[in-house]
C-alpha cells in the first residue's frame, strides 16, 4: 500500500468536473483507491464518494492505493492534483 498527500489547488475545489476526472483516471488502474479527508474515507473510484468530500481549495487529502500498479496510479493522480485539474489556481 502507498499513501500520498495532495492539496486541492484549483479555485473551485472538487466540484463535478474534477471529481469525474479523478474517477476516470483511477478507473484505469487495477489498484484499490481510497481518499481520506478529516477522518472520513471514501472509495476514490466512486463519483458520489468523491463529491461527498466537498474538498475546497487548500484542502489536504490523503490518497491511499493498494495493488499491482499502485505507484503508477499514485503518481498519475498526484500529477492531476498538482495541475489543478487544468483549471485556474
């Protein structure tokens, strides 16, 4: 299992578009994927789960991945967060 801390950098936070980007990207990998925020954990491959986080700009999240491609998945997801989902930061 690998854990990676990320910060939401885009102004609008995790609204529908970034949430769907996370789920689409995570679904390409075999690894199980969970996101933690403030002691709450959700399945990162569930659009409803990601939306319930209501993560605003500046929120810190912990990504947890477990599986054969966990490193590649963690790197790809961290890059998505670092890029601000292609939105204005």
